[in-house]
């Protein structure tokens, strides 16, 4: 019998913090800028310059920890992590080794109708590195604008089992970071980046397999493709008796393949040591409590509210809280809408496909969305017409009422008009009517379809069905 395998994944997510200034100096953290214009002796690592920790970095890290159910380290320190690469002016990165600010947390994801809890091992603070710019004919240049921008690294337990779970985890994590406003979490600007650690083992095995770390993943799509490719490669190596080595791999978007970058360093290779220039970090209960009190309503809380107050199911509610802007948009429309379930359905099944959920922007005002729901609820239009109106609203700045008026989309609910339509339809579909009378219930759909075509989808479907049944029954 063929062996069954399972993929095991743990994630390291780097989130760039939104502080105004860098982690150890007063240079700006602004994205871009003339190369090396956001620099000073500290972030360029000049001899004699001394780092001083930006307190706001701790506030943000504690916030992130509390929002992901972590414990907060009351006594911490910062460590030098050594590696020689010119994007680091000092040849070491100031990070945290054994005493991260936050540890032992978790978050819940929703996959295939079930809730799954993913462990968060730790969240530590560190400085970002600079950027190497490879220029044809010039050589390699270095830009230290990004060096010293504060990061938190959020490390998960190896609890994830598929690309789908990874996506749900990242979306949830990103939503939380956006809600608490510690980062703008832009994947394309690198303010939310993810490394995937992956191994494969036989189903049921207790031991973890050899892991690889995959870097350069800058979209949800690349992450899913890399996981798929790498899982298959591992299974092939294992079944064919090859050897897997612990290494760092990159992902090539064009070929969809991963490639070896370097053998993975072990912790020993980094020669961690406490940074002697920095004070220990001491955080007291009062500090933690004041941050706890400042936390806004988080995605899970909003989700529970939507399920309870509006009767939405867990999956739909989860979809609506994936970003703070989307949830706010939904809530704004919900305040005016006569039926919130109809509103949620329209948003998820008809409107989501027109918008970029990773960077949500209002496709049209929330008030228009509520107006559309109310037109449906009031019987002025039916669902199929609402789809046409949505398409129109995406492209124009008109309100649903204006579009209905302009295009004559008002639902036909006048019993006299419907009666006439029904008579005409029966006369033109004798065969279907006879089949129905002979016991073939479905045959009547052809008659309804005829009426909908004749009215370009505007006839009130309930009324049509009701009157048609009355007529054909006798
Ligand atoms: P490093 O800093 O050297 O990359 P960490 O201990 O920080 O190592 O672990 C990185 C990530 O790798 C964590 O998210 C962890 O869950 C995950 N991980 C560790 N071992 C495995 C494994 N065998 N398979 C998959 N993921 C793993
Ligand atoms: Mg790592
Ligand atoms: Zn600086």
C-alpha cells in the first residue's frame, strides 16, 4: 500500500512596526527615499555610536503579544546575532535570543468549517537590515535607509498542515496587526513578510522530518505555490530514498520552483551574546495593564458579535473581519440595512469578486450598499437585478436608486401585469404546461424562465410562481 504523508509547517513572520523613528536612533522609518538619506552614525554602525532603545517599540510589541494571547516577559534583554553580510553595517543584528518580549500565545483559524488553534511560540523585537541593490555594470550598492527599522518576528509552532491553513493563519495574524495599528502590513512593500518552515513525515509519525526554510515569498499566491512544490519534492526524496538536508531555499516566481540558497545555520553559528550597549528590558504589571486596556475590539470579538447579533455563520463572519476597513464598511452598511443577512450575502458572494481583499478599499459608499439591500427587502428589485446594479455601481458613482430609475430596473410586482405575463407564457409554452399536469413538476421552470426572459429578469419571482401555479392547477 502506498504510504501517506503529511506536511508540517511553522511560520516566521516579520512585521515592520509603524513607529515614527528607528529602533535605536531618531532617523525616520519612512519607506523609500533617496538611498542612505535616512541614516545616522547609529544605524550605519559607525564606531563609537551607541544605540538607545525606542520605547514605542516595546509598546507595540507588547500590544502584539496581548492581541495574540501571549505571556509578556517581565525581564528581557537584547542580543547580537552575528552573520557577515553587507546589508548589516555592524555584521550583527540586534535581536533577542532566549528572552523574547512575548511567548506562549495562540490564535484561532477557521478552515473547512472547523476552528483550529495555532500556537505562537514567541514574538521578539529586532532591527531590520539594509537593502542591497545590484546594478548592471556598476556592481552592488547598499542602501541603509531600512537598516534599524523596528521589526517584530512572530514565530509559530509547527501546527500548520496545508497551504489553506497557512493562508488562514496569515490573514488572521495580519488582520490582528492592522486592528491594533502596529503596522500597515503591506506585503508588496515588505512590511509583512513570511518565511515558511516545512517538513514532511509519514502520517501518524511522532518525530518531525528534516525541515527547510523558504524565503522570498511576497504574496499569498507564492506561499501556496512554494508549499505545494516543496511538499512534493520532500515526498519524492523520501519515497525514492534520497536525502534531505536542513537548508534555506528561495522561491522563483517564474518557474514555480524552489532552489537551494545556503545550508541553514544552527543557533550556534550565530554566536548570540547579550548586547553590552543596551540596558535590560524591565516591564511591570501596570505597563502591561495600561496597554491591555488600550486594545481595540479584535477580529474574534467582532466575529462573535456578527454571529450573535446578525445570525451569520462562522465562515461568513470570519470573512468579514479579515480587515478592519472591511469590517467597518460592513458595520456601517449594517446600521442602515433592513436585513443584515442579505447584506452579508451580497458582500461575500457578489461584491468580493470585484475587490482586492488584501488591500480593501470601498468599492462604493456603505450607504449605497444598505440602499441596495433595502430595495431588495422592500420588493422593489429582485436578487438577479441586484447583481446588475452592483456591476454598474462598481463602474459609476451612481446610487442604486438612480440606476434603477435610469435603467428601468424596478421589479414588476403589479398582480395585473403579472397575470397577463403568466397567461401569455402559458399560451406560448403549452407543451411544458401539459408535461407539468402529467406529473413532471420541473417542466414549469421553462415557463418561469420564459417570463423572466420577457421581462429581462424584472418580474417578482414569488408572485410569478404563485400565480402560475394557480393557473396551471385547474
Ligand atoms: P530558526 O530561527 O533557526 O529558523 P526557530 O526555532 O525559530 O529556528 O524555528 C523556526 C520555525 O520552524 C518555527 O516556526 C517552527 O515551528 C518551525 N519548525 C521547526 N522544526 C520544524 C519542522 N521539522 N518542520 C516544520 N517546521 C518546523
Ligand atoms: Mg528562522
Ligand atoms: Zn539612524
